[in-house]
C-alpha cells in the first residue's frame, strides 16, 4: 500500500471496493459491446444495476472511513447519486432515449467532479490518487460529450458508454491493486505460544 505521511501505520484502505467497482464497470462495458443492439430497455436496466452497485460500494467506503483525511461527504454524495440514478432506471424503465442520455450525462458530470475532489484531498495520504483524478476527468468528458451530442445514434451512444465503463473500470482496478497491502500482518505463532 503506497501511503504518505507519518500516520502510515494507522491508515487502512478498502482497496477491494475500488476493485469491485472496477469489475462492475468493466462487466457493464463488455455487455454493451457484446450486445450493442438490444432494446433500450435492456441498456437502461443494465446501467441501472451498474449505478446501484457503484453507489452501494461508495457508501460502504464512506461508512468504513477507509482513508484518514478522505472526504467522506464526497463519497456519500457520489454513492447517493449512483443509488438515485439506479433506482430511477428501475422505477421509470420506459425513459426515452434522450431522458436516459441526460440522466447518464448528469451522473457522469457530477461523479467525475466528486472523484477529482477526492483525488485532490487524498494526494497527501496515498500515491496513485492521479488514477482517481483521471477517472473523474474521463467521466466529465463523457458527460459533456453525451450532453452536447444528443442527436448521435443510439448505437454510437451505447458504444461510448461501454468504452467509458471499460476504461474507468480499468482505472479503478489499477487504483485498487496499487492500494492493496503488500504484506499481510504477521500472526503470532501458535506453536511458540504452546511452549510458553
């Protein structure tokens, strides 16, 4: 785990939540490339599942307070946005293509900005925060692209969103691997205790 500062021994990172978020994003992205032509309803529901999983994992990170000085409010807000977007897709699955487009664009812009805030706050605590900032920047770029080109064809939009999910999922996995502890804590030997 690449940590910075004097409190290294007290810092713990829920690296596995980054890993799970990355795997969920890649799974969604691969699904869009394997079956780009299904109905819009299938895309809406798949994206809803992805947003819900991402939201739950973000709130889990916030509740565990995995990094000293981490902006807990940003994690909670980002998680709530994911939950709200995911629930919306299930409560109103008949969203028009344009409404879905703007929902995803808004989610990308908001979560991208929050990830950049998190990366800036974490730069003094961990190394590798640039991966989170890069994911935020990619998210903002996709949000702007979707908002500024609502007339693009449905297939093009599906492929953009799938590519975004794969790229940002890979960034989350890279960050999770980088934050993973390199050495497991040693446990006292039971044989040594038995002889005392």
